[in-house]
C-alpha cells in the first residue's frame, strides 16, 4: 500500500515539530513547504530529521520545498503559514496580516491537493479556517481548525496539576472560539472516569478555565518572541492521525456548523468525530444556561471576525 503524504505549509517551529512527530509515528511521508524567502530552511529541517530516522525507528521520507507544487498528492495538509503574535498582541491583531497569507495557501491547495484533509493552525484560528474553506472551496467536512484539542489538553494539564493526578487520566472539553471567549465545560471533565464536580469546586475550576483561556498568551509572554509550538504541533498531528487511520476520534476543533448549536455557516469550536471521511459528525453537548450564554458570546466573536473576512475577500 502506498504511504500517505502529509504536507506541512509553514516550516517554522510548529512545522518542524510536526514533521518530527509525524516521522516518529511513521504516519506517512512528509513535505515541509515554505515561501522562497526562507531559502534552504524547509529542506534543511527535512534533511535534519531524515538523518536521525534510524534512532527513532522511522522509515518515512521527508522533503523540503519552496514551491506549492510540492502539495501534489497530499492526503493531509496542515497549515501554519502566517505571522505569530508577539507579547502585547491579541490573536485578532493578526486578522488582516494572515488573511492574505491564507488566501494564497488556499488557492494552492485548491490547485494541487483538492482531495486533502486540511487542518489550519494559523491565527486568529476560527476566522482563518473559515477563510481557508471559503477560498479553497473544499468541502466543509475536509477543512478544520486546530484549537479545541490544544485548549482541552491545556485544561486537562491544569486540572491534573491541581488534583495531583496523572494527566493521562484527565479528559477535558473546551468549546467556542480559540480566543479569550473560549468555554471550558465543568461537567464534561472526568478524572479516571469520575466526574470533576465530585473532585473540585466550581470556583476552583473557574480559575483553571481562566488560565486555559489565557494559556496561549502566557506562553507568548514567556517566549518573548513567537508563540507556543510543541503543544500545537502534537495536537495537530493527533488530528491528522484520526483522519489517516480512520480512528473516529472524538475531540473539540473548529468545525463548520450547519445549524448545530443554533449556528449556521460559521466555524467555531465544537466536539466532532474524525475518521476517513473527515468530520463525520458534529456532536451537540448539553450546556447549562451559563455555558450556553458563554458559548453564544464566543460565537459572536467568531462571527465578527468571519464578517471581517467576508468584507475583505
Ligand atoms: C496558542 O494558543 O498557543 C496559539 O493560538 C498561539 C497564540 O498566539 O496564543
């Protein structure tokens, strides 16, 4: 059977990390693609990982390119192209700058890899994945945004730390847009199968939810230059794996709503099932009145950015 092909558009910190993790998992051949200005960087990163494959028991092929034609035949395309935020900036401050970048990448995907499953990481996430689907014309079930997996992983990390338990036993769910308005769902967190409300007060959870909403910014401030890359990279590869291996994994991600949660035609973070057909199902979870109000506010924020994209493309 032919090996799968994973194209990573953007060969920066996230792209390089994804290439390494995809190789470690033997998920398929990898091509790192970036703009000509980056010169030998995509090729250099690909060769660097190639040379270490014998010690990670990997036999996939890795290439680098500065030509979008290298997208040809990709089963999965993961897009990090664009600008990261710096300390003091919000993700929304990247809207104008990254909108044009995504348009170019979307047109290249439409031309060279129209059958691919596309995962967008570029911020502001919900608006950029909306833009990607709009510009590429790919079906909505094949275009998603990486956010909920990362936000839920961060919440699980903070819950595990607070309770002094293994993070492996914590499952968490964060919905809504990937910004300050994201909504952490108290009753959806479980610890070794035990519902979180039996282990933690709502007040303590609210503190952890607040930290989760600001977690990207916390890392931006610590790094001083650029934004998180290890956890976004592993989150995106987890999503790609669900598609490539038809795993039917359930996770939160930015998906295009078609009436679910009372929203139509907009990308926002919700739980989905991902398998060989891309987004195979959007799951509607029961929300409390407070959670529904917070989710609606988050939808409003996503809508505002999507309206901006519509007005400028
Ligand atoms: C993150 O959450 O780490 C990313 O969205 C990057 C950022 O700017 O926060």
